[in-house]
């Protein structure tokens, strides 16, 4: 019985915690995906208190597809939803060590003096109302949103290899007054960069609230 309880506790353990403008959140989704941006190695990490897969749902059954998209909209846009995205750049795709926070990381990238840089984004939905999309899918329309974008200057992300191919890390970014703005820990699971349905992470990376209108 004791071993079973340990197994269940490990299975149910959260993959991270985050503290941000809306308070403490228990991470329910922690995903990462390597890639390239303008020929430079890039790593995207997504953390949320909602549940997300790596790719967009693709069911043949219209009702099953509608329910899956509804769940995504709720996870993204419901009141109390909070999301953190981290984009890291390095001269070599080793993805370990300290990544220096920079507001311009996505533009400038690694330099001769700083070989690993990071940029972050925080989004928290303070208020949202239930809406009906085309009479088929229910969703949430955010009314009041807190966005910190970019998170960079003065912060850092620290990565180390996790167990079973996961990626462990910590991050800390100051607020505009120099205090601790957003910080946390995570143990993220990998998404296959070659998946044809990986456009969900593309959408979240480019514009998180675009998922609300799927």
C-alpha cells in the first residue's frame, strides 16, 4: 500500500510552480520544443495552469473535435488562467546552464560576450465571460488581462537535464520597478519538433489568446 501511495504521488506531482502578478499557480502543463529561428538554435518552453497537448486536436468526429477545441479555449482563456512562455537562444543547442534575460533576445540573439540569452512572456486572465462560438462551441472571452511582455532584462533562466528526457529549470524575471515580477520552477516534457500538428505551440508562442477564437 505504501509503494502504491508513493507511485500515485509521483504520478500526480505538478511539473512546476510559478509566482506572478495574479499570485501563485500550480503548473499543470510544462512543454518544451527545440527549433530554429533565422538559422539560430531556439528552445520554446510553455508553462500553464491549464491542460494542453503538444498539437492541435484533429478528430474525424465533428462533435469530438468541437469538445476538444472547447477544452483548449477554456484552458487558455478562462478566468484565472495563467501562462508563461520562455524562448531561449544559444550559439550551440546544448540547452543547459544559465541563459541571461534580454528584452531583445529574439532580435539580437547570442552575442560574442553572452552565448545564451532568454526572453519571457507572462499572461494572466483576471476576468472572462462565457461565450458561444457559432452556436457549437462554448468558450471564454477575456475581459481583463495582465500581460508582461517582454520579460527579459535583469532576469535569467537556468536549465539542466531532467529525468526521462525532460528538461528541468528555474527562472526569475524582475518587474518594472526592479522587484521580483515572475519566477518559478519547472520540469518540462518534450514535444516533437517534426510533428505536423505542432501548430498549437506555434499559436501559443505567437499570440496566446488566439486560441480563444478557434
